[in-house]
C-alpha cells in the first residue's frame, strides 16, 4: 500500500510547501488535512475542524460519502480511463441523459462533459460563437468565471485574478449586476447592457450573455428574476445566447438542483461543475440541442473530459441528493443559519446584509457609522472562527463577505456547534473592533 502523508507537524509541511510550490497558488489555511468525514476534518496534528468551505462548494454531499466512495471503487474495478472520445462508455451517455432531463426547460437538450469549471465556461462560449457566428460576450461586474485567459476576461474582479496577466481575449464586456444593498437596481443593470450596445459593441455582434444565478466569488448576490427575464428579452430581440453559470450554485446548494429553477425564465446553456461529482473533477455544459450541435465533430472534448471515475461519482451524487432529500435539507439548514445571523444583527451592527438562497448564504460586513465595506472586521471573524475550529471562506469585490458552504449532509449536532462558534466569533470580533 502507498504511504499516505497524514503525519508530521503543520509547520514542517508549511515550510516544505513554500519551498516546493509557487506563491501564486495561494493557500488559505496553515494546517494540512489528514482525514475528513462528512462536515468534519482533522489535520496532521489531530486537530478537528468543522468544514464550512466544502472545498469551495464541491462537497454538497460531504467528505467521503459512502455511496460516492462505493461508486468510485466499483468503477475502478472495471476501468479508470479510455478517453471517451476514443472508446466511449455507457455511464457517460446515461449521465448526459440524467443532466439533460434535470436541467430546467422541456425542450430537446444535449450535454457534454469536461474536467474543470472554467473548461465548461470556455466551451459554452465556443458553442455560442459557433451557433451564432458572432464573437462578442457580455458578462457582469463581480462575476467569477475562472482562471484561464477567457475565464479571466469574463471575470469581473481584478484582484487577485486578473492582475498582471493581460492582455485578455477581446470583445468581452461587463455590465452592472443588481445589488439592492449597493444601490444597483434591475433597471440600472439592464440599462448598463443597453449602454454597451451604444458605446462598445453592436448587439448583432454579441454571441452570448453569461451570468451567475447567484454570484459566487462576487459576494453571493442572487440574480432577481426580473433581471434574468430582462436579459432573456434582450437576448431574444438580438439573437443572443443566454448562458447561466451554475458552477457554484448547482446540485441542491440553493434548495433546487439548479439555482435557475428558482426563475421561470428559459435558458439556452447551463454550465456546471463543483458538487456534481463529490470532489472528483467533472464539469459540463447542457443546452438546447441545436446549439450544442453547432461545433463540428472534434470541436469539443478533452483527454480527461468525462473521466469514468468522476462520472461514476456523479451518478452516486445525484442519487444521494434525491434519496436523502438534500434540496429540502439545504432549505432547512439555510433557514437556521439565516435566522441565527439575523438575530445577531442586534448586537453586531457590522452585519449589513444577510442574503442568498437555500444554503448558498452570505453575510456582508460594513462599518456601521460610514457604510463602507469592512474587510478587516470580516477577516477577524474568519480568524476567530478558525481558532475555535470552524473553517469559513470570504468573498466579495471588497473582501467583506463571508460565504457559508456547509455540506448539506451536515449532522444537526455539528451544525449547531458551528452556529455557536460563529456567533461567538462575531461577538468577539465586534468587541475587538
């Protein structure tokens, strides 16, 4: 059996990491994982943590779900790679059928699988360009769509993702994204799109809009239905493809299998990844069959795209979501968290807004006297929570938002423990401020 690196001192591994890996691969924590189960994680020194990061929204079904483990083990006994484009396998086709049936919309759809979220985004843009014969793309301020060159071009946040890496692919434009807290209405956002048509690009040259139904890295701002409906109207008027990036919001996180199911608005393409395969690398694009068929044979794919181990894990994840009622569980856990955060606003005035959908929730922190984003307070909360064993992630254009990404399988007792730690960390941060 191979030896697992699950022992030693965190400080020793930290020193080795600095010597062996580049600083561009930023690491949040200074401890190293040894093992994990469901919503709990232990480091190499044996310290326990409650994981409210979930590998950046990848572990909706928790660490090491037994059904996911069993599915991977069973596939490993058969084969673990052929390259689907060389020798196909039935599990890929069956998963494509399941995803096409599960995404919103009752028209003919097709699905293709890739490896990473940004691959799905890039391929969605390729599909839109092939289908329309156009090149322009409109994304939104605060968006995050990945770290490749096209992913960075689409991303609406400079630090740390775009700084020093330009120039980026051309004909990518950004419009405002609605945020009531920051005074950007749906009408303001849609007017921003119309301004682009006046100042930057002819709408007849725009291939696609791409938006997140709930912005992820941008700060967990849900897209109002009126905004999505407005994009649909503009897209229909000008023959533009409407793409929903569901990479962070998909697979029960918001209380629906896809966040787009909260809107009664037809979409053309949906990208997805993260929690689809419970930690195995798998992503995809699903959309209208006629659009998906626009690229010529060989125009889509990848050596590892739709890897059979990841596909097996994805089948198990979809089964777990259905059989364990994780959409309902997301609503229940999210409701408890929202209630606790709103209760704390009376004694922690830095909580400017609690927002989100289901268990895709965030708290934004601002200086109560000025209303300015308060990144320092946010960092204090994160640090104090970690000292007490709770892993949290920040986000937002100003770094003043904490996003909560607990596994949807988190046991009640562990969830209650996490809420206690969170409340204490918020109170302590407020007292220190």
